[in-house]
């Protein structure tokens, strides 16, 4: 069997067309994978079947390229305008299309029987971890070498890590959520706290304790809280106090809650974008309940004494306390705060396994105990039934030299007055339940960022229900199980739910548990925004999503204006639909995606329908003598709707042996030369600027060139007898030949 020489594309086009693809079920995809709607370029990887017609045709073709570039062929098989992207292997390549999504294009190409698979060519990214240099592990020029191990996903080594990193894919916190840090004040000039601190207030009444030269004042900055032996010896206020350097405790707590994150400097914080309200209640040798409670009520927006609080907090963090029973004053203040929707987070205390401190033992608060990196109770942490849950508190492992697992945070180098702002590390340590509580407070800030209506009870119950189980092994056989608090201290022990709370803080799980139900997305695209009457429009929404675990349905509807008429020629409840425009005007197509909880999202696109262009051929003559030419004028072809004719293509539909074109076949005019007597049908295909085509035909009769009679002058006149005889003989010869061939 022989064929005229065809282009490879045309050859492949002769092969079986693909079957229509069925609409596919709405896929449940995580929000993070939802793709942008409509009007983007589709980009798809196609793998062709090794024994399929496409590969066979490609390899059989003499000019077969080693790597496939089959966009033209696929365009003809699918009716979608495709362009070739780079080849990937001998059977795969990238193809591009405009006006539909990558998922939609992949679905259509995958339906081709000669395609093994087709899938969106997706962009990949490095993991979204903050760029703060102290965050990652394997620190070379800083300590601890494990960086901020406690914020990362847990693993077999860092069992108690809180997985803030995963929570940040849902939320990085919002600045409308304020976490108050009731503490020693803060260093406002720490570069990793700049922009994260409201002004706050200083509630310390006693001037000697305050160490700032006065009583209560509007400056919550921390002047230092060092205590000297001389002060203990001489000043009755400090009679039972510990001698020590300034702690910068409030700065450390504030950094864990909400240090500026992803700012390229220093550390990352749990709460990232939440704001911090510093409320100074602790000075030299601590502070009094009266100032702490006044500060709590003010921080939560329940008091305007001495000034109104313009940034009331949704969460209070108190990394403070001492032994005793919850007092009436705390009970009263905490019940007011929780009733007003303020969540109160308090450190359990560092009483080495003795009972939980006050005010952490007050009802209605979230008391936080401390665990080692491997998830056991860290020696210094208090414990007991009042504990809500546990979080990393920092631990060293090494008895000398570098501390291996402290909690790195913002601090200052000053031993008395402030000096240089810096970070705690393996030698300047942050260890204690003081630093467990802010991890919970920051997590509460993230939870309230995604669901502001959460009550304090809901915050607490969610933190508890999403906490991970305590490990029961891994610390060695000599480590005992934690016992109810008594008068005997308890060092490291395996936590139980009656001693260390519900489990290990899991920030990611807590945030996920309160994240609002995601609305579906309904990205839709149309094969063209400017369709023509009678030309079907492909509508596509394969990238539509519903929240994880949901299912959804599609509904396509339309509204017309300006005289337009159109109707769907497909089902209207699939991920794709086909619209047939029947009169010019405007059509608005709407896709509504409804999930199984009834949450809906609708999206629309507007189509402007025009009539198709008109192709016209005006021949200079309907007949031409063989050897002569006739000119064909297509320049009166026209387009409507503001379009123009963008392309002309002249072809011969039949009678190719009787005539051929002289010169170009892609201009508005063409010339046909007759070659032998017969009838030639010429076709003009015009394409308008929106890509819509029309054709016109013109029939040209070619008459035989005259021959000279006798031996006389050449040309013209009737055919002479000898010529007719010769012609008849030739015809007979051809017939004979044919007959012979058939025999
Ligand atoms: Ca003061
Ligand atoms: Ca002050
Ligand atoms: Ca930072």
C-alpha cells in the first residue's frame, strides 16, 4: 500500500482518535496543593506507550526524531491546541496548552489510548522552614548544635519536639492575637523582638523591687533583676532572696512566644506573627501577688487602672509561681479572665518533682510541666494532677561542658544592667518550666489565629486531646515511673497522665484540630473567552478541591445577555462541560462546587460570542486553459466582533492533477495554473484573530491547451483528426494496461 508522502503529524492524525474522557470525581486535595484558577498555561508530562501507535509511527518514520515532539499530532487527536515542551526521554515529553489547567489537560491526554500516563509538570519547593539562622540543627558556629530542636517535627531522638514547623503550614499566626507575658519586662531593643512588642505596662509598685527608680509606670522595659550578697545581708526586702545575676527572664519568655520569625536573624518563635504584650510584674527577687493580679486583669482587658489597655491579650503567660495553695485572689482573677475568653497558661514550677506551684495549681488555667528531649519528665519540673500537659523545658545530658538540649531564646549579656542583646545557648542556658509554658502560650496564639472564637476551655481541651502519648521507654531501665507528688523530690521519670498531664504538646495537631473547614475551590477555565456561534466551548475545572476528607459535586449553570443563546451539550455535573453558542452576545458560565457538608464555592467566567468569519473567493475566471493561470482573490473575506482575518490558507480539495498553485498559498490572493483538462476545486480557509476558521470553495474548469492543426501554426483551433486518433489509441492502451493489471 502506498500513500502520498504525508507529514508525520498528518500520518499520526490518521490513527485512531482517542476516546472521550469521563468526568472524574472531585479529588480531595490538601489546601496547600490547591492550584491557581483559570487562564494559566497548562504544563503536562506525557509518557507514550512503547507499543502504541504514536511510538510506532514515530519510529517508522524515516526522519524519526530520537525524542518525541508530538504536540501537533496530539492537537489533532484531542482538538486542543498544544505546543511542544522539552523532551524528557525517548517516550516522554512536556506539552503546553493555554486556557485550561494542567490537571485538566493531563486528564484529557491520559484518555488517549496511546498515552501511558499524563500528569501535571509541577513546581517543587524547598521545605518551608524559617530562615532564622539559629533554627536548624547541625549548628557549626553557634550552640546548641541542635538549634531550635524543640520547634521541629519530633523524631526518635527529639521525642518531645512540638512540631511547630508543621503547624506553620496552616498558620504562622496573626498580629491580631496578643499574648501577654507577665514577667520581668523585656528588652525592647532586642533585634529579634523589634516590631513584635506592644508597649505594655510596668505594674511593680515597690520601688526597690522594681529597680527602675519608681513604682508603677508605663515603661515595661527590664532594667535587670540582679541581687547581690550585700543586698541580701543588708536590705530586709531581700532577706530570703537568692543572690544572682540579672535573668532577662521576660525577654527569654517573650522570644519563645513570638520572636520575629523568618526575618533572617537569630531565632524562630512558636507564635511567629502573634504580638506580645509585656506586663512587668517581677523585679529583684520576684514580685507580689497584688501586682501580678493587677497585671493579669489589665493584660486581659478587664481593668483600665492605671491606663486603658489598647491591646488586650487573648492569652496570658505566667512563667512564675511559688509553693502553696491557689489563693482566693487568683481564683477570683482567673475566673474573671476565663469568663472573658482569656486563656491563662502557667508554668508548673521547678520544684524537682514536688507539687505544682501557685498559681499553676488554680483551676481554669493551663498548667505546663517540663519534659526532656526524649519525653521523660525533666528532673527540675514539678508534677501533679493539676498539670494540663507537658512541653520541652530544656535539658543538658552532659554534666559538664556544653549543654546539649537547652531552649534557645532571646536574652541579654548583662550581669546587672542591660548590656548586649543575644540568645541563650549551650553555656548561657534557658532551662525550666518557665520556658515550657510559652511554647503552649504561643501554640494557643496560633490556635486563636485560625479560630478566634475558641474559649479558654476549648483551647485547653484541644491542647490535651491532641497531645501525643508520653513515651514509656527509651530513657533506660533505671528511670522510674513518675509518682504522685509527695514530700520527696523526683528526678527524671516516665510521665503518666496523672503526673504530667494529657501528653506531649503537639502544636501541629492542636492547630489542625481547630482549623476552620476549608471551603472548596472552584477554578474554572474555558477553551476560549471569545467563542464563535456553532463552535463548542470546552469548560474545565479539574483543579477544583474540597477540604481533606470531604467529597464534592459540580454544577455548571449559565446566564445570557445581549441576545446571546447557548446551551450545554454535555452533563452539567462533571468536572468538565461543553457549551454550544448559538447566537452572538454574552454568556456568563458559573461553576458551583458543593462539598458534603454543604460548603459551597462558586466561580464564573464571561464569554463573548461572535459569528465566525466569512471566507470568500473571487476568481478572475471560472475557466482557464491548461498552461495559463487564474487569479483567486480572498481579500473580501471578513471577520466580525472586532476581529480580523489573521491567516489565509489555499488548498486544492480535488482535482490536484489538473492544476497547481503558482507562488504563495498563505496570502489573501493566490494563483492557480491549469495543468490538464479537468475540474479543480480550490478551498480557502480563513482564520480570524480569535482562531476561528471558515472555508469557501471555488470550482475552476481547466480546458485543454489548443494544438495546431496539420503541420501548420501552433495553438488554437479544433482538434485535428490525427490527434484524436492518437488520443483514442492512448486511452485504449491505458484501459488494456489496467485490465492486464487486474487479471
Ligand atoms: Ca517603675
Ligand atoms: Ca518601669
Ligand atoms: Ca528571628
